[in-house]
C-alpha cells in the first residue's frame, strides 16, 4: 500500500476535470422534447416488443401526473423537459459483431478514459459493458461468462434475448411509479446493463458498466438490472464521466438489484460526472434511484459509492431487507467542492426477522458547496431483532461550505436496536501545519487527511477501483484549501 | 547553521518576540529556558513557519538560506524539524504511511530517489530501537488514541527517521514520567553528531540531566536576557526564575 499512497500523492498535482473531452462521432438523435411520440420513437428504434412500449407509455402517462420533488436540500432552476434530447446513439455503419468492428473514434474515447475494451482487460479480469449516450457500445467477456450461465449484456439485447427475465424483473424492485425520475426513466430509458447470475454461481470476475455522456443537450436515462439467484455472488462496478459543457445535463438512471436466498451482491460506484466549473456553470444533474431487495433469507446487498462528480446529486441507494437474516450495507463517500450540491444517503427497510443493516457515510464539503446526508432506517412490525448501525461523519474544508444530516428513524418493533452516530469536523490548520512541518505540502496534506477520513469506505471498494477513487478524491478537492 | 538576528514576532498585534539574537552551529545543543509566557514556544513556531505569527522585524538564516522566505514544508525539507508540544491526530492515516510520505517528500526535494518499501522498513526497524517504539503503534492512525508519552516518543521517532540538521524540541519533556524522559533523551543523544544541532525548549532543568547542552539561554519577555553553560540551568533550578525577572526589571529601569 505504501507505494500506491505515494503515487496518489504524486498525482494530486494533475489538475482539473480530466475527462472533459468531446468525441467527434456522428450520432443519430431523436427530436428534442418529450411526448408520446418520443417514447414510441425510442421503442421503435430499439425494435421493442409491444408489451414494453405499453409499459413505457403507461410510465409516461403517470409521469405527466407527477410533480418534480422539491424536498431535497438542493437548489436549481426549473428543468425544461421539452428542451432535452431523449435519445442519441453514436452512428455505427454496422452493428458490431466483435470489438474490432467498433468505430475507432469510440474506441479512442474509451482508451482515453483508461478503459480498454481489448486485451488489457483480460489481464485484470474485469468484464465491461460500455454505454455511450443512449446505447450500449460493447460488452466484453460475454462468451466466457455464458459458459457459467451468467448473462451480462446490454438492456436492449436482454429485451430481445431474455424477454421472460426482463418481463419478470423490470420494475420489480423500483416500480415506474416510484418517483418522478423513475417514471421519466421508465418512459424513455434507452439502454443499460442486465446481469443474471444463476443458482449457486460465484461470478469469477468483476462486472463493470461504464457510462459516458458525449452528445450535447442530451439526457441520459439508463437502467441496470441485476438478478442474483439463490446462493450466487457477484461484484458489480459502475463508473461514469461526461464532457465539460456549459449547460446542465440530466442523468436520471435506475438500478435494480434482486438477491434471492443466500445470494450476495456487491455494487460499487465511482461517480465522476462533470461537476461544473469553479463558478458553478454546467455539470450533470444526477437524479438516480438505486434499490435492492434482499428477497431470500440470508441474502446480502451492499452499496459502496464514491461520489465526486455532478453539479447536483440526488440519490439514495437502498435495501429492502425482506428475507429473514438478510443484510444490507451502505458505504458512501460524497465530496462536494465549488458550487456542487449533494443530497444523498440510503434507506434500510427492515421487514424480515433478524435483519441487519450498516450505514457508513462520509461527507466532505469544500468551496461553497452543500453536502447533505439523508437516510431512513425503518423497522417494520414483524422485523423482530432487527439491528442497524449508522455512522455519519462530515468533514468541512473552509468556512463557506455546508454539511447537513437528515436521519429518519421509524421503529415499529420493540426488539429492534438502532444506533446512530454522527460527527462533524474541520480539517484543522494545525493538522495541515503538522504535515507541512514534516515536508508534506498543503495539497498533499489535504489529500492525505481526506483519504484517511474516508478510509473505512475506500476499504470496501475492489482493489482496482480503490486506487482510482483515492486519486479522484484528491483531484476533486484541489485548490480547496489555502 | 542557524543565525537569528533581532527577531521580532507578534500574534494578533500582540508583540511576543522582541529582538532575539541567537546563533547555533553544527554539533551544538542549545537549551532555551524561561518562565511561562516568555515566548519560548513562539520562537519554535516562528522558526518552523506557523502562519498565525507575524515576523515584524529581524532576520533568520538557516543553512545559508533566508529562512523567513521559505514555506513551512521547504524549511522542513531543508532539514528543520520541530517536535511538537501537542502533536496532532490524523485519523485513518497510519503513522507508517505518514512518515513514509514525509521521508520521501524530503528526499524528492533533495533530488534523491524514493525509498522503496524494503529500504524504508529496514530504516524503520533501526530507528524503532532508538526510541523503543512498538511496531503496533506505528500501524495505528497517527497519534490517534496515543498516550501523552507515546505521542512524544513518536515525535522523536519521526525525528530519527527524517535525520534533520536542526531539531527543535518544544517542551518534549513536559508530561513525561522519568522512564519516558530517559527514552526520549536517549533518542536525542544517539542521533546527536557533529553535523546536526538541537534546540531544546524546556521549562525544567530535569531534561538537561539527560541531554547535556553546550549553551543555555534564558528567555524573558521575548528576549534572551541571559546566556551561559549548563551551570545556568542548575542555578535556575535552585533559585527559580525570580532572580532573572528581578535582574531584568532593574536593567529595564536603568
């Protein structure tokens, strides 16, 4: 670990948002705006079965009756939903049958992002599904995984190749009517990833989805669905970046996880959407709904997220603990700098007996940003012996930022034990001076202190992600002290 | 090595140092003593570059550089070390990783290669013996939950690892029991050589039983009012600071 630490310190000096480039590829866009025709256009483009179009239209009609939520502790001008392009696909001459047939410009994009869809990934053993704008570009390791009965493909492919599974599980955890953005997503989602792990199979490699917004004025609405059958295990990674643009772009995704008896799903996110510039101009609105259900007894779902990007983050990866003895975990590091706003946390809904949940949230605020933790721990009437432990720590850099905690606890069974701990601290000048006095400059000192603060969460990330995430923390906070 | 001339410093417009003159040569150990509030710790902080103090007059030369022009980290990299009176805690950062970063930053500044993990561990093992510090302490978060004695020993351990040219020990002896004091003093004595120097800031002469200084200075109201050898420390121990105060006040009036 020593060596890595040094590398990270060395890289702290690399500046700015480094994923902000635009790839010059031709794309095929839907006309701006949203109405039933847009929904039909998307469905037709994807050659979808009638039931799915119906599902979309129903969602759309419901969305029209809903109001955008105003309870989050974030501020932004009204979104004009008619001014967004809902479908944008990089134009490919032919449908790629193999990775070699992918547009070289697109391949370059992924190489710049440090994601090679080629041989390198074979060595590290991570299977990748890459989504650019509205469509999935490539999925690696499909055949290798298929030998184990694992399905890992784009949502579009899954609709055609595994309709019975999609019909059964799509919207089963997060119904379209759940909230304003899930309804919107259900109406216009364009692609995403589908993952199915059969009974008793331990997925031998990390599965990864990589999201990239490229086109301008485009919203990104993808869905991820993971079904882990009894006794199976999978670790799933999600990464995301976007070009630097002056206007805000909307990202409203849905992730659903279903874990059957004794199944375990570990979902890790490193969210690095473009956060806007130093004056708060531009950046992604990241309004995402993520939820898992521990359907079977002894199942386990854990969410780990490192949130450094987006101008606004609104997201509460949650677990419904339905199966007896099931376990839900939420580990989060949320960093906000400049004018970024984050309202993020989790919901742990205890329904089954002897269910356990653990929440560790680390919020880091700098600049003029606002960082809120919002979490619900609910113990139902029949959830005997439920246990929850929550820890919410906030770290402030400077005196113009805000940290807020909104914990909600609802306990309807008196055998439950719910613990909540919270701390707020500032990076002290004395800490920085101490580091300076040992020859460590201020940027490196802040990176070190912040990584120390977030360590408990970082330790939950898979190795190849952890190093990246540590660097990201340092870079996001550059120039925030001094 | 260090030449302080007419140094004046203040905090929040309150004048603390009022004209310090002091020269330290390689191979020397100096002790600065004085009553509470005389400016001892301020002198240590100003030399290390703590930003809340403002230097209003005077100059400091360190290893041929204008010390006051250097950032705190560059002062450290030039070989100035401050053992803090109150070492800070950094949760989640192991002591080992912290020291590794410190050692390598200094090496980088001096144009040396990074120490690899093996060489670093070997160096650590050697220095650990000097201050009888335990490996388990070094894997814990920096100073977090350390006892007062452990924190001070950790300061001396860092000093040993960084091999400074000038080490300033700011009341490192305060709050130590006799065994811990002996261990700390032993660490200093073993690292002492003809090329480095020490500035011991202390209240009590007790420390000087273990670390024998070449020069003793008495600081009072922001000035060095008396300098001498070890005998001066013994005299202070016997008579207290009152005789210095009396001498100083009458000199002021005259």
